[in-house]
C-alpha cells in the first residue's frame, strides 16, 4: 500500500512539475541527424543556476548555459549515434529540489529524409498568400485573445480568413493546372496588432497561426501535396520577428535584439554588403537596423540566437517534410551568419534547394550570394539559389518600352541574360513576373493580354525555375492602387458566395477562362519537357521587335519567337541556321499545329510562339 501511495505521489508530482509554465524549444528532435548536437532553449521562472539532468542513456547534457535573464537556460545536448526514438526524461534541479520535469521526445526520421527531393528547373512554383487564397475552415477565422482577433474581409489590410484547409482543398486544381511546388507566405503565429495576415512578423517560431490551422494540418498539407507531386516550400525569416513575440517581454540576453531592443531604421542600402568602399557605419545600419517598429531586428551575432534560427529551420524541414526553403530579406542578415545557417541546413539536407530574396536589379549584387561564386572580398556563400530580380525588372520594362529606341524593349531581356556570366549557376535562379510585394504582372503590362502572355511564355521557357503568383492564371490585377492589400487580393471562389470561382470557372470572363487554359496547356507541356528543364539556352540579339531563342540538348530542341510588333513578321531563317534548317518539322506547342520549315517563318503580331523542332 505504501508503495502504491509513493508511486501515485511521484506521478502526481511529475505531472504538477510538467504542468508549470515552462517553454522548451525545439519542441522535439530526431535521432539519426548528421549533427548529434542539440541546444534546448528553456524558459520559465527563476531558472538561472539550475542543474539539468538527463535520466536516460542516449541523450547527454554537455553544458548548461545561463542567460542574462534569470528565466532562461540554454542547454547543450548530444544525441548518441545509437539512440533510439522515444521519450527522454529531463529534470531541472535547483538545490536539492527538482523544480521541473520534461519528457523530451526524440522521433524517428522518415526513410531517406536527408536526401529528400527539392525543387529544380523541372518545377513551377505557385506563390500563395494563405489568408487571401481560400477559407476552407471558417471556424478558425477568429482568434480570441489575439491582438487582431477578428477577420475583416472588407478591409484591405485585415485578415480575410484564408487558411491551410483552403489550400489543401485546392491541391487537385493546382495539380491539374501543372504546378509542382507551392511557396506559401509565412504561416507561423503572427500575434500582431495589425496587418498580421501577411505572416512576416512571427511571434512564435514553433507554432502555425491558429487562424491558418495547426501544426498537424501543415504536415497534412505537405503530405497530401506530396501525393500529387507538389513540393511545399517554407518562407523563412531570419532577419526579424514581430514585436508581439513572446520573448520581447523578457530577452534572454541584453543583445538579443539589435540596438538594445529599440527601433532604429535600416538604411536599405543592400549594396553595402558588397561595396569595397563601405563605411562601418553604413554596413552596421543596413544589417542591424529594423525594417519597421513592429519588426525587431534579430541579433544573429549572438551565438544562441544563431543556433536558435538554424535549429528552427531544420525542425520545420524535418517535421513538415518540406521540399525547399525561400529566405526573406536575405541581405539584411549578418552575412557570416547567413553562410553558417546555410551550411548547417545543407549539412543535414544536401539536396535541398533554398532561394534567397535580394531585391536588386543589378546582377552583380544578387550573384554575390550564390554558392560557388568567387567574390573579390573572399566571402563564400552557401546559398544555392536567388530570386532573379534583375530579369523580373527587365521583362517588365521590355513589355512596356518601344523596341525602336536603342537598348530598350526586348533588348533589356537580352542584356540581362547576357550577364549570366556573373552567376555561378544561372539555371538555379527563380524567375518571375511579379510577387506579393509588387504590382501584378497583368497590371504591369497595363492589362494588355498579348503582352501578358508574351511575358509569361518567356518566363516559362527561359532558363531558371519559374514562380507564378496565385491568381495570375486568371488575370488577377491591382487596377486601383499599388497597395499590398490590393495586390494580395482574394482568389476567386475561395469564399462562399463569391461571384467567381477559379476552380470551376463559374463566373469567369471569356478572357479569364482563356488565360487559365493557356497556363494549363503551357505548364503541363513544360512539366514533361526535359529540354526546358535541362537544355542550353542560346539566344539571338533582338531585331526590330523580334527576339528568338532556343533551348536545346541531346534530348531535343525548342525554338521560341517573341514578336512585339503590331504587325506580323516574316523571319529569314538563314539567320538561325546554326540551330535549325529548312525542312525541319515545327510543332506549334500552344496551337497544336505542325508545319515544315521553309526559308522564312511567319510570326503573328504581338505573339510569342513555341515550336518543338523535329529534324
């Protein structure tokens, strides 16, 4: 009887200890990782000076690090090579008393997790603003207790109710359209006072925002997407957090947030990172300054912060079975931290593709960050991919400028592509016409459908990995303003009662249906065309508003002709004889017509033609 009472007392005591307000991050870890080291952040009242004891072989405590705040411990652990998945009890002891008990879980990894497939030139990425895509579960629209608790679909910068369930429900649509990867804007908790819908002010790094769903639902999205051949790309923010983040009320270290936790604006002089003449003042203000007062800038030079961010990224990759990463505001991070972060992630997942955002139209600036680039200052980056902002700018300008003016129009594209020599791997750039931060491409070309299709055809057939912003396939635009809230408009049919539905085509105009059909045909053709994925790009200098380029390899040959003129043009084909000769059969990809090539080729006005060449 005494033993039973003692057992019950001990069990109740442990339950009581575990129920106390204690935060442990990462939430769990895995056996079999390449790096056996793990650092636990433990937050609770008066932890400083405590002893931490691991009570099961396989998990070893190496060191307990105290913080400036008395309420944190950073515990260095090592997981044995032969450790098995299971629960590992940890006690936190102060004096002779156990003040907290943790049942920490080490999980088994999925088979071949380290070598998971990632996005490549075979893929087309669909960029989604989750709050504005589809409301699959209205029951999670409100979040009582949050600083922005209620949806407000009638407000441009309010929350509209889109969620993970809405994306899951539309996976068949995205698969049928031909998209093979999804990049969602951040979906972790954003308990911010306003504009929390966009997700870029994270307040809990280990939790999905309840207005989007749950951690398990995020896993479900990745699993069901994978079943349809669609990879999930997470948007990672290394530079800043939200001012509503749980640690803002109690910094672990005084230098946890740059400028002592007080707002000082960044200068946004991104070129200071590469500038050989840069002053220390300018470099510091660019890297350590804050975006806005609501987004405190993280001090990545603090080794505990650096480790926290590395582990958080790895945790989400493993937990949610991610197929890639996109990194927000990449040049705003400390560049040496950014390199070590990349190294840590790629050490665990050597095939993982990760694309960084550096919004510069100068390829000298963007190329600096790509893995394999030999930089003058000796800096070695490990980042595999960059968003191709120089090409985005060139395509937009090319569609709007007069090709008769020197260096204008299609010549802009030719010039930027000619600068590919500056990149270590131009094929691993992500190409796009627009994104969530700029005017939609249909608006950029002033609602000219011919120019719109020409630009999209180019982006889907040139080198690189294409990214399409949600709704582009149905001509979504921002006619009233360049406000982000309008640019990130609601996807048609994502809410009950919508007048239009993009999935069923109900209510779509003839132009919207035609454009959707255009994308579906082109995307599915591209999905199965190895020449577009792997072929060499050879282009010919634009002449009189006509630009011709080829994708070619031993697997085949494709010719693309862009005619921006308001009249049809007849091309003298001897100009292109190094790659195609008269007598070759040309398959018109978009119109399903075949012709035998003669000495000339007629190209309709304001059209981009794609030809598969059969010789």
